[in-house]
């Protein structure tokens, strides 16, 4: 996973 | 966005508002650790480096601005505002926060998903947030005398972390490829740090007595 998903979290 | 995530963000927001209410309205920061507040300001400053480059949603941008603005204004109040400054319990707030910043920075340089400046800073902010509450918890334990707003502030912060864990579990089962070990382990560590506080907070609330922590 590139971490793009998690960046939508605060 | 699922309900756990939204509830997590809202309890996070409430915790900040409770603290601002205490500082702005009562002009007191008694029992609040400046060390923890400075760490949070650093956490948000390093995590939201993407605020003007990657647009996710209006909600995200607004919340980021609120967390950045509130964390820096709390630090400003505690350091510069004459009345607030006077209530700061400097003698008990002696946790050496450099001891948290440096190991987190080294860990972020070693363990990250991508070796870019933004990604390493983001990872650093995740590690630092996990332990940033420690000076506050130490201060609570030292002063013993915990007022309602301070207790509620820490309670809502802990609730925010617990709700984020539920959010991750939910997303793991509903979204493909949703695996984020760095965030999960850090978040779990952070939530566990609150366990002790939660235990005493809930038992004081159940027994309807003033919150105190054992020495």
C-alpha cells in the first residue's frame, strides 16, 4: 500500500 | 467516511474546544502540560505539509486548519498570555519532550513507507502523536488535583483514539487493500497509554467522586 488511503484521515 | 471516523474526529474536536474553553474563558491552563501542547503543534505542522498541495475534501482542509490553528494558539496562550501563563504549573511539567522527539525522528527515518521528505515527516508525526500525551499524563499524576475540564479534555482525546481504531477495523473489512501497519501500531500504542487514565476516570464518574490518580 502506498499510504494514499490513510492520508484522507486526520 | 464511516460513523466511527466521524465520531473520532468530533471527539478530537471537542477535546480541543474543551481546552480552548478553559484557557480562553476561564483564563487558566492549570493542570495542562505545555510540553504536550507543543508536541501536538509539532505533530500537526509535520503531518499537514500536504494541506495546500493535496486536496482531499473541504472537510479535511477545514479540520486540518482547525487543528493547526488551535494547537498553535494554545501554545501561544500558555507561553505569552499574562493571565494564562500565571496558572501554568511549570514546576510539575518537567517531562523532557526532546526525549520523545528525537527517537520518533530516528524511527521515522528507519521505518516508513516511502523515503521522501513529506512521507518521513508524516510518519514522524504519527509516531510523535502516539507518545505526545505522556507529559500530560505525568503532570496529571504529579498534581493529583484534576479539575473537570482537564479530566474531560484527556477523556475526549482518549475517546478519539479508541474510535479511530474502530474506524480502521471497519475500513479494513470494507475497503480493498486497506492495510496500514505504521498507523495501526502507533494508534494502538497511543490508545493503550490512556488505559490507566480511563480506568480511574470511569470509576470516579461511576462512584460520583472527584477524579484523582494514585501516586
